[in-house]
């Protein structure tokens, strides 16, 4: 059972719609960047920032905060948007994405924007750094947790599996990996480019606890992450099945939207669709 | 100039002897002693190893401070990235493997997770140079200085003997920022003493001279001193500069040495391309042009052999240094 009431679910869905709007507006302003991945992870980031994380947006480097790492740095717009709507910085700052002097670099940098925790973009490095952080927390008897969001395609990187092996060795039950399982990468379907299936079995073979869920279902994802937090003695992974481009009809399921932004007309269509979704949720709520 | 030369008297070097009787200790031993001392004085200092605890000399740390020791097996990319994660929580990880694999294999992780990320990780690159010997070319890191010194924020230190390696280990443990510390496998002559000063970023004038400045780092300092001694008998006076901090380099001392001598020989157990000598040349080309000869490996890979024989074969023995000094004098 999810701890979320129907009303809270609607609130989070509305929040996720705002996060998607921030993604579209920032990508349009930037004129470059990735669309599909950020949109499909808007629900996951909404749940993380608004429900799961123990954090203080106005004190981003609070020592005891949970650490949220984005390993696949190219979907940074969703993190930036979720941070902005979560109170870390003004929403209008999203329009500086990828521009000279911005804190919102094309790929996130820890030194420029507090609480992004790592510098990411080169794939396959997030779980390794998250494993280090989770081990530090264990060594120091700290109760904060580490969440690492990864893409599915970056599981083609060897380093990711070095990290998976290490996290299991040290029984890091304070570490939860979340995989954006959208089956797309730049050159096409993950299963054509370099097959990842049987995906869950790989993690099981590495001694991880494995969960699967619909990553675009806020209630289901919330319920799953609560189960993962209860696991003892081993790290957990949540394979979050998502629809690439979720929330914008003409992007959904189309891998060609992996690495490009909408133009003005396309963005207008997207924003109208999101507004309609907002109105639908408000009417129902 | 006077200030730099004032240091010579205070250097208190060991007495130079022929290799048969000089005290010889591997530089890696100095690292092993230093990292234990650093770990005892700061419990946030960690030693993380990739299945080479004995040969990188982390074994003593493991025994003395087991709660601060982490073994992660043969995974050098993980070594760097995991350490960066730990450093972001306040730890001071020393990470050890052979230089060929760390930073050789892990360069992008070093650039992204250590340097761009500004994390306080210290790479201990063991078994650097052709002096690894019989293991052969696959295990002889001779490109590592080049690939580390081009990374912003990185400090690169190549101490000259076991005593200096210990002091360098303690010094880098005390500073905040990413570091590459390079040392070797073989027993090599101890040229400093416990009283020889050491300061990161401050090159040391080990011998005064006016004809040629030999700028050297690492275990070849001994060969440079022997060459200078031999040349002195012929009336050629070489200044010998122990340039242990390759980055940030002590530009002032390098420029003053070129000013004083008017000619320079650089010496390192590394590819000539991109190494310590290349940085010396960058500095002097801009600030005090002077003829330079470069001692190092000339765009080749190493091979199996006895360490001393390999040093000779690749042109880094004291005789080769003497010849380079004569060549550079002829170009003055």
C-alpha cells in the first residue's frame, strides 16, 4: 500500500506536470539538449524531491541530507526543473540552461550547483560515486541514504558493473539505484544497439534486490521505493519502466527525441498539452 | 637568484657514493610509511586498493588501520570514482594501483570525478617508469605525467627517493585537492636525509653550478648528481634542480636556473613528450629562452629487462646525462 492519499497523488501529478513544463521551456530557451529522457523521468524526480528525500532546499549542502545522484547527466533538465519547482532556486533560472555563465550546465557540475552531488555526463560513473558515498555513510554511522538515477543504456558501461559488484560486497542497503528503463538510446533501441535483457537477472546475479514498476505511475513508484528502503543487507535497484517523452504526445515512444529539443511550434504544442493535463487533474482532484 | 641559492646549504644531502655502496630503498616504501602516519593523524584518511596492497605498500596500512582500509579488487575506474564519492563526504582517500592502470586506465574518471568535481582524492601511482623491469612494457607507465599534468586543478608530485616520498605523502594528505603522486618499484639510491627540507611546489637546488642547469625529477636525481660530479672533474659546473612538483611547477626557480646557467638539461623517467621537461620548455620558451636537451624515453615503449639495464638502454643513465650536458653547452 502506498502511503499516498488520492489527493496527494493528484498534487504530485500536478507537480510533475509543472516539472515537464519547466523542461520544455528550458529546452526551448537553450536550443539544444535532450527531451525524451527528462520528460519520462518527471514523475520519478517529483516523487524523489517531494516525497522521498530528506533534504533542505534552502540549505542544499546540509550535512545529513539524502544524496540524490543523476548518473545520466544528459537528462539534467528534469533534475533542474524538479529542483526549481522544489524550492532550490527560482523557476525562471531554468531559462539559463546551457547558456554562458549559468549554474545549469549542459551536464551538471557539482561545483557550480550545490546538491547535484556529482559532476555527470560521462556515462556509467554515478553508481560508482554513489557507492563511495553510501560506504562513507556506513563507516560514519550516518543514517542518510544515497539514490542514484541511471539510464538503461549506461548499463553498457563496464564501470557501472564494477560499482554494482562493490555495493553488494559492502552490503550497502542505504543505496538505491533507479533505472530509467525507456529502451532508447542515441542510435536506437537498447535491445538493437546492445541488448540489456535479461536486465533484472543481471542485477540479481550481482546480489542486488530487484524491483520493477511503472516509472510513470506516481503511486506505484512511491510504493516501490518504500519497499526498497526496507531492504536490509544489500543494495536495491528499481527498474522504472518509462515511456520516453512521456506527457508530450508526439514525443512519446519516439527515440529520435532522445537528443534534441523542441522548436517554438513544437514547444507550443507541448505546453498546450501540459496545460490540458493540468486542467484535467484539477477538475478530477 | 640569491634566495634560491641560499637553499643549497640547507639541503643536507646524503653523501654521494657509487651505486654499489649507496643506501638503496624503493620509493614505494616511503609511501607506505607516509600513508600510515597520515592515517593515524587523520582518521578521515583512507587507503583504497585495487588488489595490489603488498606491491603498492598499502599492506602496512591495512594491518595498522583496518577500519580505514578498503579493498575493491581489480577495478581501477571504480577506484577513482568511488574515492571521489567518498571524498565528497569528507574522506581523504589515497587510491593505489600501478601507475599504468591508475591513472593509466582511469583517465576520464580522474578528469571528471576528481578534477572537474574538485574532490580531495590522492592517486598513488606505483611502479612508474621502465625501472619496473622484468614485467615489461604493459606495466611500465611512461606517459602518466603527461596525462595528469594537462588536467586543471591536478597537483603532480614525483619525489626523488623514499624519504622524500614519505614527506610528499604527508604533504599531499594535508592539502585540499586532487593529487597524482608517482613512485617506483625498485630499490633506488637515497639522496636526501631526514633533514632535507620539502615543500610542495618548491623546487630544490641540490647542487650549485653555473654552466648547465640539470632539472630532474624522481629516481633519476641520483644519476643527475653523479653526472654533475663527473662533469665537475672536467671543469663543467652543473646546477642540479630537484623539480619534484611537476604541477604546479616552481617557475621562479626554473627561470632563475636558466638565467644563471644559460642552458638546461631536463631528466625524467618518462616519455620526453609531454612530461616534466616539456613543462620546463613551455616556461622557458615564454620567459627565458635557452637551449634545452631532454633526457627521457624517446617515443618508444619499454620492454622486459633488468631495471638498471633498461635505464641505460633508454638513455637515462648518468653517461647519457653527461653527453646531453656537453651537447647543450655546444649550443649556448
